[in-house]
């Protein structure tokens, strides 16, 4: 079991070496969608695995998903969408993933006790597919793609307060964007923080020590 987890961690670490090239080629929006689908496929592979090499392959796939779909694209999105109050935005996103670590484990535990670990992996796979659909519908690489300006644009331009106020996106829109990204981060955090906690149990029930 520990070797399988090590494979996941190894591939997650390796993915950081080409994460910039990956998102430059696919864009943030479609890169996140693609990596979410890859992660979902990894969960399906875990659910269907029967032989050691299948577990190792599933671990490698999920490792790539965790590495390429972690906080890096979220941080880039926040940089593109917020020129002011980035710390607050990142704080909300970070707390969102933390909340998911509290809310979702009991749900996954219930699924395991009720239907087994394989079913729990399949349910998580479906959940990740739904998250990928939400990303495709909601996420845009930058506000300019939908005719808006980044929150806080022009605040440090040295112009008068009145002219700056005209250039800054309305606070209500900015707050809505922060909470939307926070909710998205919570969902992504649920993908990244719940399944690994049950890997050891799954490996033992599958006959691997």
C-alpha cells in the first residue's frame, strides 16, 4: 500500500516540472477541465483495479491529477482576476479547501460503510466529472474574456479617487467572484483531500499489505 501511495506522490512531484507548459498549451480553463477528467479516470481505475500494476497505474494517473490540478491554477486565476485584495481572495479559497476536508470525509466514510470502497471511488469519480463541467461553464482565464476588468484595476495608477473608482470593478461583482472561486476551491479540495485518506483501507481490503 505504501508503495502505491509513493508512486502517486512521485508523479505528483514530477508534474510540477511541466505544469507551466501544460497550461500555456491548453489555457487555464481547458487545462483544469482536462486534468479533472484525468483524475476522475484515475478514481475509476482504482475502483476497477485487481492486480498490482493496475493500482500503480491508477496511482500515477491520480498523481498527475493532483500535481497539475492543485493550487497552482487557482493562484494564476486569482492573479488574473484580482489586482487588489488578492490575499483575501486566496484566504477564502484556502479556507474553502479546508472546509471540504471537514465536510466530505464523513460522506465518503458513509459510502464506504454502506456500499464499499469501490463504490466510494466511483461516486468520487462522478463528482469530479461534475466539477469539470462546472469549470467549463464558469471559469475564464481572465475577466477580459467576458468584457470585464480585474478587481482593483487602476487603484495604484496615481489618478484621482473619482477616476479610479470608475475603473475599478464594482465591489459587489468582485465579492461575488471571490465567493464563487472559494466554492470552486472547496469542491476541488474535496477531490484532493478525501480519497487518499481511504487508500490504505482499500489496499488492505484488496489484499495488499
